[in-house]
C-alpha cells in the first residue's frame, strides 16, 4: 500500500469522528495507508486566527507543514478550510525566500524546517488527480445508479485559486466527475458555488446562516435531488445539523447530506453499518434504499395492501375522506409506490383521526389506519411531527398526564385532590 499523511483538522476528529472513519475506510480500500501525525494542531483557521494575528497564523500553519514534510509522504487535507489555509501559507512562504528563512529560524527551535518539497492536496484533488476517476470507477462494486446528487464544492476547496491551484474556481467539475464515477448523476444548479453560511453561524447569526444554507437545499429539493454531497466538515454541520435543527421549528426540507468519502465507501461495497451513518441528523436511508444498498422489508404484507387499494371501501367510511380532508386510498397508493419518506415528512398522515372505523368495516380485518399509525411512529422518531403534538408529548413526559391538574379549581367544585406525583415518577423511570 502507498503511504500518505492526512491532515484531519479540528472538527472532523473532534466532532465528526464518523466522517474520519469513512475517509479512512475509503482510502484504505483504494490502496492507501494513512500515516498519522498526532502533533498536528489547528491549520489554523483563517477568518479567526489570521484576522486576529497573521504572524501566529503563518507560524502555526508552517509548523504543520514542516511536520508533514519531515515524514516524507504527500499531505492530503480532508477539510476545505484547512486545505485553503495550509495551501495559502505554503504559497506565501515559497514565494518569499526572506519570509521562509525567518519562519525556518523559528521552526529550528522545534527541530523542524520547510524546504518546499512537500506535496499538498485537497482530498478531492488527490482523488481526482492522483488516484483518478477511472480507477475509482473500476473499483465500484455497488454503483449508485438512479441517484441524483447535488455537489457542493464549498468556498475553500478551489479558492483562493492562486493557492488552491486545483481547477477553475468558477466552474469546478472534478468533484462532479468523481461522483459520476460511482454511478450517480450530478445536478447542475444555480446556487452550486454559494457559501453554506457557516461563518455567519460562527459569528452568532444563526438564522442568517441558515437562510444562506437553505437556498441551496431548497433549490436541490425543487430539482428532486436525492442528496447533497460535501467534503468540508463545516459545510456538513451547516447542511445536516442545522437542517435538522430548523426542521424541529417547522422548516422541514429533509435533504440527506453525505460526504464524498461516505458515497465512495458505499459504492466500494462497504456496509452502511460500518460507516455509522446513524450519526447523521438527516436520515440518509432513503438514498441507500433507492441505490439498492439497503433493502428494507415493508412492515405490511404487500398483497394485503394491494387488496386494500383495490377494495377502497374506506373512502366511503373514513370520516376524513367523507368530509374531504384526505383520501386514504391515495395514501395507500403512494405507500405502495415507494413514496414512504415523502409520506413520513408530510402533514397528510396526521389527517387520519384514528377512529378505528376502517378496522371495523375492513373485510380483511386490516384497516388502513395501521399504515397511518406506522407512518406517524416513523415521523415522531425523526422529530418531524406537528408542534401541537410535541407539546402534548412533552407535557406527558414532565407530568405523566396530558393536562395540568388544578386542585384549587377542583376544591371549589368539592372534587377530590389528584395532585399525586406518581404518574410523573413512573414515566421518569420508564424513560
């Protein structure tokens, strides 16, 4: 196996270790052994450290570069921001011999030196230019056919271009080519080069940051993308974690976000469980299901559902159907057509009032209600259900009841006290 040094940065090993794991697995599967350097520090981040103290930024970056050069292997940087920072510092040092000599004098105190022999690659750059999309395509065991994926290069993968020296920063295509090598189709879209908004989030402008991220997610959703792919940990947190955060506030888009290395590992035949994809806030299983990577059995017998659809008696008995609120037969049809994720995230499933009428009249003793309650259970497990129901559940968890007992009012009506804490304590033990 060929050896490379990987610079992980701070966020991947510190907050997103599952992304590190998929990257290690993918690189190993392509024939690369990773040389770890525990002495690496922050890259450091430009907009924070460089803006405060440029000398500190440069010396810190130089130390990381010198550590990597000492090992003698190519340096592959897994984070967009780290790549931009390290490459910018390296170009600055190599282009200014006097500054390089000054920095090397400082590094000498730590037994380090920069000669300029180190090769520094962004991860996508390394895969595209050193490994090659053709080689990756030959290694694919489970092609991601049928998937439409939006590629998000991120601000710092190709910019600033004099330092990145990767490809055209205004028309990047290599990331797309690598995704296509896995069998998927990539989408060209207007906001492709737009920032994720993470720096606004870091500056305490959470809502502004989300509005920026939302533009891309909404556009790709409108284009019926199956997923968004990123390489930057900051972008991943912005699109995945913030999307889940705002979904809890009712802004539900539900576009799965996967890194390229996760897509690569899956296409190379690595089992999804090994990649710990459950750490994603937006469930990626619809992507895996559509690509045939996982085959989940429906919770109901398909023949029973087909007979249910053919019968259609519930359309005449269901109160919601009779009053024009919804069409239960339409829901069953969509369920059978595989639109399960769309239904889980829809408001329609909550239009079933669970009156049990369909069960009593059903000649199969099945009742469409079972499908609705299963869909509701899935939705609640993902925290995508009406706020009014969330309030009720929270009340139950806190008190063991769905309504607060006011004993003073009860006393006025000469009713017995019901202020016992036992229901709450019972629920607390169960949880």
